[in-house]
């Protein structure tokens, strides 16, 4: 477990010599212990949030998240412009784009089918004693209702067409500043495409500029990653303490707790089947690589996704792991991953279906085949537009509920456990993107993928 140099042997407790993913795992364990300790030392959420320890943890966690977030815009813009500049002129470009979109569509479809099957079979929202959710119960969740209102605004069923509008931002700087990655992606792809068609003298300067910017952003990512064990420990401690105290003091849940628990189990089981059975099968039989080796390589990104619940904030780490640890070429990774972090959200699409059907079950509403088919379609579409930030899928679930005539107030019930499920679905989102990068790389003939000693195709080419 220790990583000793040739000359020196370090003892096992020399944590700073451990590989990054072991350090991060240690951070998670310590963070969980601190979080549970903190939760048991206070009575109420207010007391917890007032404590100096909680404030310190929140500060460290936020500094780590900010460190990652500040890299999103330069990384997305530079990686896509460089990737598009490199592949935009080659004849195989349309094929690679097509393969990527096909992979996203197929895997998201498999995910929602797993989710919809399990939620129908397990039926977590159907109670044995005939409990049906009423307005009286949902009214008790006024704080959660207010949070949802704030997040969702006055979105309506037809608003999923917004996805198309977001692709063409009226102001690139505003899109970047507001985290509207879809707009930034389209603009970057266009810039890269036309960069490849500039006169040689201008093209070389632009390529060097964007390539240099990309390298700098990756170096800063590595610097931020060195603090990941501490940042992730603080994030886990803060989130756990916050959620344990809130749930423990929540008397409103007495009647619902069993169903909420089954809902969480259904979601986690469905996510598990997708991530640990379907994806490995695709890696093994479509890409011909070892799923375990890729999982090991992706551990820092997966745990970052788990603790931040944000695909966008995790993107710098995903790019770094896929390129340096799984050895996918920069050309493929920098095209597939920024796109995937925004439009390919298997975990989110799956969750949207499970959540919408669970809420319908709570209300005693029986959704037929046609409605469920509609939910699958809307979940696939909205997961493309959902931002890679915590709890972003709530907006999509509101859209689905409104479209099939289920009261959206029921969403407040799942908000109570949303954070932990968000952590799980974001990890699956990231894992799905990284598997996509490997599958596409392999289909592009990249033999070095997941071969530790193989020459790096990017440096070999220059
Ligand atoms: N938190 C998720 C992500 O960033 C989005 C969601 O499902 O809420 O990928």
C-alpha cells in the first residue's frame, strides 16, 4: 500500500506516501467518523450550524469545491477547442461524434429501463396499510416546498424545450458565468471547428494558445487534487453531520420513513446494477478492457463526484484520471468528457424515473404504460439539460410530475434524503462518462488504453 522510492522504504503509516485514492478513502473514513461524532454532540440543526467545528469544516469543503469549480470554464473551453481543432478536419470526426452520441443514448436508455423496472417491481411508495399522501402531510414540509420553489421557479412541462434554447446562448460570457455548460460547449465546438480552418500561421498560434491553456488548467487540477483527501474529508463530515442531525430530529417522517427507506434502497440498487453490472459488461465486451483496472484508475474522480454531488465540479478530476490513469488520448478524452459531464447523466435519468414513479405511488396514482413511456422519454431529454450541480434533477422531476398530472408537492418528501442519493447518482454519472471515453477510445483504435507501460499517444505525437 505504501509507495516507496527505490532508495527509501517508508512505513505503512506514512500516509503522505500513499497513492491518492488510498489517501482519499482514508479521508472519507475519517470524515464520516468526524461527521458522526459532531452529529452526536448536538441536539438541533441550528446548534450544529452555529458550532465552530461545523463552520470550519464548511469553509474547508467550500474552498475545495471552489478550487475545482474555478477550473470548469477554462477546461471545458480549452479542451473542446483543442479536441475539435484536432479532429474537426479529419474524415473520421463525424463517426466519432456519432459514436459518442449513440453511446450516451444507449447507456442512458439502459439506465432508465433498470430504474423503471425496479420501481415497478419493488413499489417503494405503495404501503401495506393503504397510506396515501395527502395535502395535509405535504403541508408539513413547508421548508422543503420553499427550497423546491426557489430551485425550480415557475417551470412548466413545456420548459424541457429550454434544452435547445440553452444550446445557443445570446452571451457566451454570461453562459460561462452562470454555469450553462451546454451553451459553452456548443460555442467551443464551433470555435474549434473553425480554428482548424484558419490559415496556417493563425491556426498554429491559436492551437498553441488553447493547448497551453489546457495544460495549465490540468496542472492546477493536479494541485487542487493534492488537497482532495482533506477537502473530501471535510465535505463528508459536514454533509453527514448535517443530514444525520436533520433526519434524527424530523418527527414528520414517522409514517413515511419505511417508504422513504425503500425508495432509497430501490434507487441505490438500480444505480448499483447499472454501474457495477451493465457498465463493466460494456467495458469488457465492447471495449475489451478490464473493468476493475478502469474502476481503480477512476477512484479519485468517483469519490470526488460522491462527495461534491456535482459532475461539473468533478470534471477536472475526471479528465485528469481518464488521461493520466486510464491512458485515453487527450484528443478523445477532451471531446467525450466535457460533453458527457453535461449531456450524459445515466444516474440522473434513472433517478428521475424512480423518483417520479415513487411520488405517483405515494399519491396512489397508477401510471399506465403510456405515461411510463412518456416519463422515460422526458427523463432522457431532461437529463441532457440538467446542470451538473447538486440537486439539479429536482427541476427535471417537477417537469415530469407536471406533465403526467402528479402533484409536485410530493417532491418535498424525497428532498429529505436527496443529498445521499445525489452523491450516488453523481458518481454513476461520472463513471458512465469515463466508461464512454474508454469505449470511444478503443473504437478509435487506441491500443494504449489501460495498458500501464504503453507510450502516451499525445506526447508520442508531438
Ligand atoms: N448532481 C447531479 C450531477 O451533478 C445532477 C443531479 O442529478 O441532480 O451530476
